[in-house]
């Protein structure tokens, strides 16, 4: 009985941990804001008619404001944002991004 309880606990912990790591949003970059002094950079993406803002760089050194950026994530690009926290702000949402990945479009093969 003890082995079964321990097994169930580990399965529940694993599922909870896996779900916590897989939150993501994919959308098109519509706006890029940088501070006048260049001390921060914020991207805005639109996905499913909703607007999401997130930091891509902050000179404050906070790890939560400096996600790992992979690829070209400029205006007009499609990106996938992995995040740890989401918060409603005005008409859109604010994400605490952990990783930002540029989505490459696959080339279609002609027959």
C-alpha cells in the first residue's frame, strides 16, 4: 500500500511540474518599445485577437525580465513565447517570459 501511495505522489508531482513548464503563446510581433536610454525592450504580440506584452531585455538585471531569446524576433516575425506568469493589464495581457523563440516557416515541397 505504501508503494502505491508513493508512486501516485510522484506521478502527480511530475504532471504538475510538466504543466507548469508548458505555458506558451504564439503570435506575430506588432510593436517593439525600447526605453529612451536603452535600458529595456518590450515586445507586443497579437495572438487570437488578444495582445500580449513582455520584456525581452532589462538593464536592471532581474532574471524574470531577461528571457532567453532565440532567433530574430523583430516586428512582423512570428514568435512563440514561453512564460511562467500571465497578468491582465488594461486591454491586453502582460507575460513574464522565460524564453522567446522565432518560429521559422517551413518551405512547402512542390511535387
